[in-house]
């Protein structure tokens, strides 16, 4: 037996490991199972390239709990270590077995071994939960097995042992304050969380399997059972396969595997597969989206060579795609990933850009392959696409091919189709195409109808960020503007410079306006007299487009004018001087009746706009009954 002191730069690294190596102690199991997988894949690679001639077999990793002895065991059938290798890779922390292995074999037949992580510090994470750690290991080489032991001080022992099976068993003597890691439920939870898709089968205990009944069995006979290994993981998940190997049912099955409590089917998926200039595989799913962007996030799982890293993928996945679901796997992302690292890393930025481009290409192909199906799914995916157009300029350009603009009647246009179909009817006197839209087709019904009576098309743009996107569209496109249908009366929204003749002369207009401004609260309404079609409403309430849009942008974040969100709502009251009721108001002799007509017309306009509430509604109902007696 030999003894020694671990070669570390500080007197005692173990308290530092326990406190600082990882923020969450449960990570130790991920690290040790990853090392066991690493050791197994090393052996597989060496046998594949003919470096060694041992029987690789069908190895698995086994996890065992011994509650009485308070030990947790991680056992593999991999490459194993000699005593010298234990001294090198375990005692000399500065070396990393995995790094050295990759360096040695990286050019062999142009392939790597699919190795996970770094064997050095990952192993020492065991001391976060263990008072003592032992290693029993036998190399694939013809050398005696070795037993290493350390009680959490810099001192260790290493000696020969009588182990005959190739591979490594790590024994953790769990600390008194970490006994939860001896509970089967806790270990199962961690294995499922971190190692659910590891490439080597992971056994944790046994389970009972029900077998088919024999053909001659009676109905009351119980089905036979057998005890089989309880394999925790799926070593060959869908994202590790080529898209050509998978059918729709395979993608759907994998979605259920990722999200067993999610009952709605995803709308479609995007299979990522790139090996240059970085390695990345994965599958992203588009679920049905709600209007609440925040609720959707943190559903994508990040893996490194099938080892779970995190479900906070900001920095790797473009922000607008964090609302999707699925898996991304890249060996170029470290296991102990941090947000500051991601933000600074050049490879990660390239990955983010690639994912954005791949999603745009997939959406374009779905649009081209089946336009009708794409149209039907638009309302369930639009929030992601609109958010992407706002936050990523390259995506904004690509999205012009598949961004849809639905109408209140359920038709769908691309921007190019809007220009082609509406230019003739909706171009104003300044040769600008005016795109009318509603944000709520029930609340704005009368305004929509006014526009449709003129033969205009009205879009339905109702997402919480649409004001921002409209602003971006107007600044990036020439001779285009968006106008909400209740922003002004329809002839002003699309100004054709057609001369409007008023039934009232200038003196009558002045008399009318003087009375209206004295009767109608100036702090809420700005009175405008307009010569409109005699069939148009007497009073129409509109919201100035610019002010309303700026307030919406500020309320949804990321734009608008400072302090505007707290200002009271201001409306324009447009009075149609050609309407018969307006003439009646002007010609009514008694001030009381004239005021009653004004208030009734104003309340009708407020009712149409959804502004008539509370005491005003009560007064309106009472007045209406009195007028029809």
C-alpha cells in the first residue's frame, strides 16, 4: 500500500469544492455518472479502432444504495484504471483524463469518442456529499486492480485489490447532513433529471415486467411476471438520430417522453443537425402559444453529449425562441455552464445565429409546402414570429416570406400580397399604402363596418407587441403606414384628397362648435367638425394613432415616450356636419333639449367605443327611456 498527499495548490481543496465547485450539491451524481459513461465510451472507441482487443459486450452503468452502510455506489464496465493512472488522474487534479484522451485520439479515423466532460474536478464533486470516497478499479490492461481511498483531507491511500471485473466502482460514504442521497426516490429523481438520455444504459434496481398469458391460460389466471433490470434512461433519444430515420409518430413519442404531463400535441417540430463550424443536434417543438410570453419560457432542455445541463437556455437559443420546447445538445457547451460565459463565448453566439436561421428556413418551407395548414396554425405561433421580427434583424428579413396578416374576415395575407391586393383601393393622396387594422373586432365593430362599407380590407392585429412591430415595419418599408380603424374617421384614415361638401355654412359650424365645446368635457374630448357621408354616424369617438400607439408600446415594454403611460386617455370626438341629427341639434331652440340630444349622441358614440360605464351608463339608460315615452 502507498500513501501520499494530493497535489493541489491550496492546503485543503475539499472545503472549497464543497462550497464553491457547484451551487447545487445534487450535481455530483450527474458528474459521476458522466465519468462512468466517459470510461465506457473510451473503451468502445478503442475497440472500434482496433487499439485493444477486449470484449466490449453490452455494458451498463449501475447505481446502488446501501442504507445500512450509508453508501452510494456508481459502477461501470468501462476502461478502468491502473494504480498509476489513478495516481495521475485522481491525485493530480491539474490533469484531465478526458482532455488527454481526446488529444491523443482526435485524428484517428476522423472521429472522436463522444467523450463527456472532464474527469478531474468532476470526480471531486463527490466530496460535496460524501465524508469518504473509495475507488475500486481494474484496467482493461493486464495490470492488478487498484483501491483508492480518501476521507476528505489531502491525504489518500492506494493499494492493490482483488477485483477481477474490468471497470470502476466508486463508493460514496454519505455525510450525515446529506442522507437524502440514500433515498431511492431522490436518486431516481436525479437520474431522470440529469441522465435520462445518457448513451449508456443506467440500471437502478429491478422492476417487475408483466408477460403475455399463455394461449391455454384461463381468464382468471394471473399474467406471469418476471424481474428485469430497471433501466432509467433512453440511450438513443430521437435527436441523436438522422431526420430520415424518424417519422411523425417518433417525434410525437419523443415529445411525450420530454413532457409527460403535456397533453396537447405540438404543432410541428424542427430537427437541428450540424457538424460545422460547431457540433449541434436537437429537436425544437412549436407548442400552441398563449398571448402571455413569460409563462412559456424555460421549456427547452440543454444537453452536452446527452447529459442534462440546464433548462435556462438564454444566450444559446435566441430569446424569441425560448418560448419553444425541445432539446439542444452540443459538446461545445461546458457542463458547468454560466450565463456570463455564454454571453461572452463566440461559439455560443454562432450557435444562436444558426438556430435562428434554421427556424426561419423551416417556417418558410412549411409555408410553401402547405399554405392552408400554415394559415390555420398562425394564431398559435404568431407571438414567436412577431417577437423574433422585433428582436432579430436577420430573422425580420427572412420572416417577410411567411409573416401573415390576418383580416377580420379570416383571410391571410403576406406583406407582398397586401401590397398587391390593396394598393389600388387603399393608397392615399400621398401615394402611401394605408393598412387598416383592428385589435378587437367586437369592440371596434362599428369602425370596422365603416371601413368595409368603403370597400377597404381590415386586418386583425391583436398581439401584445403589435404596436412595436408596426413601428418597425413602417420604418423599414417605404410608403407604408398602419392605422387602427378607430384612430380617425375613415375618410381621414385613408385621405384621398376628395373635396367634402358640408350642409352647414361657416357661421353654422362656428355656432355648433361653440355649443358642443361648452357641453362636452374638454379634458376628455377634442371636438372636430367633419363633412362626411350623411349615412355616417353623427358622433364618432376616435383615438389619435400616434398617442395611443406610444402608450401601448410603453405599457408592453421596450419603447414609447417616457411618462406617456401614466397620462389620461384623450379622444377625438368627430361630429358629422352632414348627419340629420347634427342639423337637429343645431336648430333645436331650447338649450335643455339641445343638451339632451348632445349627451345622447355622445353616449351612443361612447357605447360604440366601449367607454360607457358606471354612472354614465345609468344616466344613458334613464335618458333613453324618457326619450321613447
